[in-house]
C-alpha cells in the first residue's frame, strides 16, 4: 500500500507512480491511497492502478482513517509505504496492532522543530526510512533517527533510449521560436521559494551583457509563477525570459536546451537535473542538499553557491564559451544519470520490502 496526501503531481508523486509501475510488473498486489480528486488520484486511475481515495472535505482525514483501517483489516497487507509526512501518520494510526511493516520516504530538507519529536516519529511509526540522498540521511541522523533504520535509495528516472536527433532539436527550438545560434538555458520545476527561479531571472542581465543571444526557459507552475512572470514582463530583458507554465512533453523541452540549471536554495536530491542529464545536458547547480551527489564539478557540470545570480551567470557564460567541452560534459552527464535509473530504484526498494518480511 502506497500512501501520499499531496494534492499536486510533483516529484514525490511521480516517484510513487514509477515505483508502483515496477511493483506491478513484479506481480505484487498494491493500492495507491491519496486524496479524492487529487492529481495523483486521477493519474493513478488513468494508469490502471487500484486507488483508495481519501474522502474530500474530511478534516484531518478522520473518516478516511477509519475507512483505511477497514481496508487494512479486510486483506493481508504486508507493506505500508508512506511517501509524505502526513501519509506516514495515517499509515501508523490505521495499522496500529496489525502485523504489517511500515516504510517512510523522506525527501524534504528541513530539520524538525525538536529532535525528540522527530526521533519518536521515526522510531515508533515506521520500521524503515528511505532517504533519497546521503544528505537527507545525514539530516535524519542529526535529527535523532537511528542509522540502522535508514536506507539510502535515490529517486529514479526513466532513461531515454537515445539522445534527441538534430531534427528533433531543430523542431523543438522552432516551437519555442529559438534560432539555432541562440544559447538556451532551461529549468523545469514547481515555482516555489526553494527552487530559486528568481535567482535565474536575476542572473540573465549579466549573462545577456556577454551573451546577447541567450534565452532563459523556465517551465512549470506553482505559487510563485504569477509574481515571477509579472516581474519578468516588467524587466528590460523580458524578451529573453520565457515562462510557459506547465510543459507536458519534457523530451522536446530538453531537446531545445543547450544547458540545464538548478538554482535551488534547498534540494533533497534533484531529480529534474538527473532527467536533464539523461537527455545529454550538462548542468549548473547550486551546491546545496543532494545536488553535489548528482552533479560532478568539472565532469558533468558546475556547482555554484545558492542565492548568487552573479555566480550562476558566470557559470552560464563559462559553459557557453566552449561548445565542445559542453558536449563532452553532456555525454558524461548521460552516463552518470544511468546510476539513477528507475529500474535500480525499484529493485532496491523491493529488496528493502523483502528484508522487512514481505
């Protein structure tokens, strides 16, 4: 049983679906528990998964908790995998006294308000904790979680069979109205404070002073999209900044780029950077969280301080100065991304389930 209480389809929910697809191929029965009407509810049902929808307008999921417990009592469940914090609480309360094993995934980078509370939660409510990076593992240990309970299993990505062809690249760039001579820098993600799209926008003025043909393509939506879109429109460099909102075809999105950036202020791992690398793109990323575990300085990209438009701009200019080196980094990035394939993530997670007594 997978449990996630998020309303949107973000990184954690996409990882759940990737994992569930692999578990289904192995022949195991499973159900996805999520809020009624959520993006995960619709997507999981469309993908043919069995879904248990937590009732809408249910304060604190109180009624849903009782229904979930009835479901747990009616079938011989073995593993309850909570993919977010609230789901972890639901899994624990719904299965109290039952012979099931509980797993909790940890993706967020913030520390708890009290060490004792965090230690209690992870000691009593689950039998194993999946940290998506060594950085997250370190935070968990610092928060009081016993190291023996922590398993590092990085998020997985689907590796494309091949790199974009010249025709695909040309078509993608025409779709965005970019010329072949343009240098296109891109990022995709939710528009939140920690993703740092404002840093990327601020970096464009010094970039354009050296690279007049540069463009910044920021895909995605979220709470900060409207304010940043208005800010970009009101700037003197608005013609070089593009905020198209949600993009469905990520393969064509990556095909249009010359360089990928991750200007994050906090990042558990950086799965969108991995996906860009799998498409043959070098990456400029902030030196925060798990990103240094993804991007290798001087091999697959560059690492810069967070909150520094100047440092980000300097690395973008440096990357554009040598197209041969950029292509070499992109090729190395694709090879490095293979270590994070979704097949590896699925196999390691299933192995953990089996060790817990599946």
